[in-house]
């Protein structure tokens, strides 16, 4: 049986023209060869599987060719080219720096550089995965790389350019390889399946190109696997099944359910996807990619960024016209946060379902935050304000005063001397706020005709009495009139008395810590409605804050002023002795426990546990 050769090796490019997707590099190298402007050191960097090592080998073969074509390609017929194809060329040396990364390996290479080539013009040294060299090996390589013999050329290849020392980078001519586009990958795959006489749908090849993410080697490996799986006939369905990719039809249906707020259908569709073996993180990732594709299709100028097969392009564009941009951006944000938090979630399925629930009601949330097609910004409150309470006057008093005032002003006007002074008992602001309210059914009221007769009797004769005195005499204690007392300014004696009485009250209720704090605290009046309380520690501040509203009620009643407030200040003194368990964070607590009980770490290691702090 013939040995099978994978497509990545069988169809490896043998000249610059067959390199896929790197025209900017192959053109530069061919012109350098034709014009004899070759550098002594090259650095090829870029993602995996895009042709770095392949271009290095083609360059090594071409510069030693004795009959270079006019296009700057090797002839593949001379002795040098033939020996290279057989792997017997003595002028080309390859070193895998991943396994030969010590100083001794580099010193051996440097020793070989001293010998001139026996045949050909150049000795080429290809160092693959050069970023794996140790710092000492890099330093041993510096001098030779800077001033090599005229016949020596170094080609370094790496996938991680940032790990290479700047002193190495400055000595090399750097070529950045890019990812191979999906179109270039599909064209190359079509060329290969034509040579292999394989039947394949273009949609299947586009799916392979999308899965390979710009890596030609991965695309060829996937092609080999699916050819074996499908017995030489690639269809969209069997490619989708083999690559374990969610069909975009699922996501179009899911998005339709979510935008219509059909949560039941959306949850059932997710259950169907889950039953097919797709994990939640894959669903979140694929759904986010799907939403991203719709977003880029909103504008025809960015539609070229669509990462999908051609069969879905028209449906993407039509769907993008129906869904608003705010919805798509907000959905991407929700999915991104859900994907980040998926690993730490204990109930993975619930985590994904919560994301779908948010997406289901997202449209409604966006509509509530829009006003005249403009986003309404929420007002943020930077400072915290205490709750200000207003003392409620009994409703019976309000009704009496309101009725009396109404009769006096409309039906029984009297002279200025005879008018009862009602405004003294009821403030003007209270009259305005209460005159609009209906009296409570349960509250006894004075009929307006009775009130008129009472005023008339007072005007005819007899001892002059105020209207309020007449009403109290006629109706007794059913109606009580309370005068609004004038507020008192803050003064230290009365304030200190309230403070001490409240401290005794705390002590009688067995709140000894709070009582002790009140006894040692210092009071200081700032203005008529504000004073400060100075304590010696943060814990004492907490005790005072816990009793704030209860104590303020006493102060408000004592001074007849509900605008009085106070602030708690912590005096800078000796450092407070905070318990150890309150000073340590979660990681420090774990380290302390592990130090006292070494078996904790042993348990963590054996069970392969992760500790989240």
C-alpha cells in the first residue's frame, strides 16, 4: 500500500508564484534576488500556517540556483535545485530552535558558518521558532548575525515576534506575513480538489476556509479529514456535521424569536441546540459572531467584513435592515459579558438562558430609554442627602381653619379689628397645600351654616370673643386647635441635655457600646441647623450613625425644627486595633490557613481545585 502524503506536504509551494496570499513578500524577495540586493539576515514573522518556512526554503533554493529565470524564480533543473528537492543540499541548514535552544546549539551553528560552501554561492541557515532561544543563546548569536561572512545568509522564522530581543530585530530585515483571506483559501482548495478529482460544494469549502481562520495548513488538514469522512464527496451538510459548527439557520430563527419577544420558542430552540451536544460557551461565541455579522451589514460600505459563506449574504443584509443598531450593539455587549463570566458560572445552562432572557426583553428596554428617537440619559446623584421629614398637623385642625377662612372671606366680611387671627395658627404654606384636599369621611366637620350663625351671633352683640374661642365653647373638646410653635436656634445647653438623656436611654436598653460612645463624644455647633459629633475611631462613628434618626427625632422635638442635622467626624489619634481577620483579604486568609495546615495545599493539588479570590 502506498504511503499517504498529507495535502499540506504534497502541495507545498515550490516557487514564489505558488505561495498563496503573500504577494507583498514574494514580490519583494524576487526583486531583491534580481537586483542582487539581498540582506544577510531575514526575519519572517506572522501567524501559524501562512508560509513562513515555505518562503524561507524557496528563497534558499532560489539564491543558489545557477539559472534564475527572468521572473526571479528557480529553474528546478540545475544541480543545486535538484539536490535541494532531494533533500541532499549541503548549502541549506535548518535548525529547530524549539528543541535546540541552548548556547551550545548556537555555538555549533556559529562554528559551521566559518566554512565556505563547496558548491553554490551561499550557505543559508534557516532557524525556525527562533523565539524559543534562550537569552544566552541570543547573545551568543548577536555578533555572527551582525557581521556574517559574505556567503552566509540567516533566515529566522517565528510566530511571536514580541519575544525576540530588540538587538536581534535591529540586525534583520523583517517581513510580516498576514493571514490568508477566505477567498484565497477557497481558490487554493478548489485547485487541489481538481487535481485530486474530488467532488465538493463551494459552500463546504467556504466553511472550511472560515474554520481555518486564515491558516492554510489547517485548511488542508481539515480537507483531508472531511474527504476521508465523506468518502470523497464534500457537501455542506457533512462538512457542517464533521466540523461541529452550528448552522446559521438556527441563529436566524433564534434572533427572530428574541426580537418578537417569543421567549418560549427561543428557550425551546436553545434546548434543541443543547441536545445536539453544543456547549453553552460555543453557543454564546457563535451567536456573538452572528450578531457582529449583522451589524457590519447595516452599512453597505462595511458589508465586505462579513465573515460567512455566500449563501447567507442576502439574508444577512435583509435582516440588518429590520433590526436597529442600538439593539445589535446592546446584544453584543450582553453576549460579551456572558462569555467572559461563563467559566466562573456554576450552572452553565442557566447562565446562557439568562443571557437569552435579557436579549428577549432588550428591545422593550431600549424603547423605554428612548424619547423622540433620542437616548435619555439617567441623572446621576453624586451626593447622598438625609431624608427630610415634615410634621403632619391633625386633619381636624386643617378643616376647621379652612372652613372658617372660607366663610370669612366670601360671605361674612368683617372689619379689620373684628377679624379672627387665623393665619397665626396655620402657616400660609399649609393653607395652600390643604385647601385643595377633601376632608376625610371619618373626621367630624363643622357645617358652613352653623359657622355662619356663630359668626353672626358674635357680630350682633355680647362680649367680644374670637371665632376660635366661640367654636371651642360650642363644640367642647371635639376640636382641638394647636398653634405652630416657633423654632428655636441651636444652643449647646439644651443640645447637651438631649445628648446625655439619649446616652442614658441607650444604657438602659443594654446598648453599652453605643452608650459609651455617646458619653465620650464631643459636640460642636456650626450654625443654627447644623452641629458636629467628634469621635475617636471608625467603630465609634458606626455606633453614632446607627442611632442617627432616633436621636434626631428627640432634637427636632426639643428645638421645634426638623431642619437640624449633624455630621460625624473621626478624630485623628492613635491607630485603632483592628482584629486580624478584618485586615486580611481573601487571598491572605487562604495563605494563612495553608501555612497553618499544609494538607490544604495537598488537597488542592490532588483534586486539581481552583481557588477564586
